[in-house]
């Protein structure tokens, strides 16, 4: 899947398309430079899932838990401030990653060795003021 995003107004449509493209997948790993819009897109995806909680980057907490429209947990990770993979073990990452619930990770490259065997890799790049989103299944 590849989408060119010209404005923030497109994000609800992009969120729907992303979820629709991967209906059976629950683990989405986001990659991209700081400020490219990872958190903003995750907010829209959560809205599409019916999350009414305040969705914000869990930079200091590492993980935020929200509740979707069906009452199920949604986990949002930000590994930016993590200094070592050991910190992921400390928060019990396995319980989240293998829960079967939606998981959205930012700064995923810091924990790439811990990712599930199958996940959706979402790369966001900036090009000429627009964003290019590429999403694909990774099976390890």
C-alpha cells in the first residue's frame, strides 16, 4: 500500500484505508523521522477504531492504553526515550505485543528485534512538503 498525503484533512481517509488494507492485523510498527506525523496518524487510526480517550504520544510513559469502541484495549508505544531493549522487558512488552489487541509503535527501530513474527510496517517520509506512506506486511 502506498499513499501520498497532501493535507491533514486526508488523515481520516488514510486511517480507514490502512485498517481496511490489513483487516486481520493488529500490530502496526511506524517508522519515520521526528515530526513526520506518526503520532498524528495514530490519533486518526484510534479515532477510526472508536477510541474516545485523549490519544497522545506516550514519550515518557513508553505505553498508553486506550479503549476502542468495542471496549477492547488499544496500546500505543513510543520508544524514543528508551535507552536499551531491557526497558521493553521491564514494561512487560510481551503481554502487550502478543495480546491480540491493536498495538501501534513509534520509534520501533529501538525494539525491532522484539517485534512479532508478523506485523504491518508503516513508513512515513516527507517529500516536497507532502507525506508518503508505505505500508506492508513483514513476516520474519
